[in-house]
C-alpha cells in the first residue's frame, strides 16, 4: 500500500479481477511494476498527478472526475500526487486480455498503452457499479466476475492500444438446440458457481462470442440469464416443497441470505417468504430467513 492511501473497504477479488476502493489525503510516491493490468478510476478530482511510465515517459495532469489512469502489466511506473484523491483500483488478470484478444483475432501479445488521462464511459460505469456494490462483494460470483473482466478487457483493447478498429465477432443468436443444451447444463449445475468459460465450453465457443450470441437470443448477459434460471427454480421449490428458504437458496446457487433475498425480490417483486405465502395461501412461520 502506498504512503497516504487508506483503503475504505476490503478488496473484492476473483481469479479474473480485483477491486479496491482507496482514498489518498497526503503526498505520496511509489515506483513499481506488477503482473496485472491496473486501471485507476477517479471518483472525485482535485489531485495533481506527476505520472511516469517507462514506455510513455513523464506527464503531469490534474486528476478530474472520471479520469482513468492505465498502468499496463510488467511496465515500471510511478505516481506522485498532492491534494486529495478518491479512486477505484481495478486489477485485471493479463490472461483475460490475451484470451479476448485471441477471440477477436488480434495478437495475444498486443500492447496496452499506459496513460494518466484516459476517459471511457464504459470503464467508468463498471468501476462505479463495483464501488456501489463493494459491501456485497459482487465478485464472489464467478459468473459475474468473469463477465465484468471480459467487458473490461474489450474496452482496454479498444481504447488503449494502437488498434484503429475492433474486429467483429459473429452475433448470430444461439439456436434453439444450443439453448436447450445450455439450459440442461445450467439445470444440472445450478447449485455450483458456474462461470462464463464453462458455459461457452459446452458449445465449443469462446466466452466473448458466447456472451454476445446469448445476448442476441435472450437480451440478457450470462450472469442475468443464469440468475433468472436460479430464481425460476427457487419459485418452483418454494411452492412444491417444504424445504426451508435457507436450503432453497443454497440449492439454487446463492451463497448467502441477503444476496438470494435481494435478487429474488428484484426479479419476482416479492421476498421468498412472501412469494411462498401468496402461492400457498398461508401465513407460514419463519423458516430461517426473515425474507
């Protein structure tokens, strides 16, 4: 941790992506390199940055709202600042960028360019979404974490390389047969922590191509699609069985009370307990979760 930086919360992390929320109050300096691509997204501006990168050289910049600092993996860099600085730090696994570049027909050794003054609305919204959900640790879900990491990799390749235009992937919708295969796989593995790579592998597709073709068919991301399948199965179990709500949440793949209750109400419009009572026409006793 660099001098003058105070983490506001524990990092959310996965195999693909780690997220840190930091606030800096006093002058600091750090020169190093790391094995991951690092993207700093400024939440509130006001700091004067003196940034150095072994490839791009030295630059001075005022860190404004939504400013993005990119430090590619394995490149020495340093940063000095004065003033206050609040930011989200995204640490992206290099393997994700290489894999996405390969799917897009680009060289997997394509170089990202470091910069202290980048701007990209997609990266900003991703960072803010993760910041907003820090306490819930959204990256605990492999499906969610990989989906976000893939999208972040696409944006880095588009905005921070020499690529003039991004190659396009087929966006033809998944066929009915392919959807049936995916639905069967999800049903079989519903209680497991499914990720995008596993779903794509069932159809011998790359994760990015699978995600785009699923979106074209269902208008949902893999994370949204699987979450809806989990909630649909939970509805069936709430009506057809006397299982506790705790056990049903675990059986359909939710790891905790608040996550299951929040997602259920978001999709169904009622808590699991309310839904069971309505469907059964009863006022059942507390079955373990207040929701």
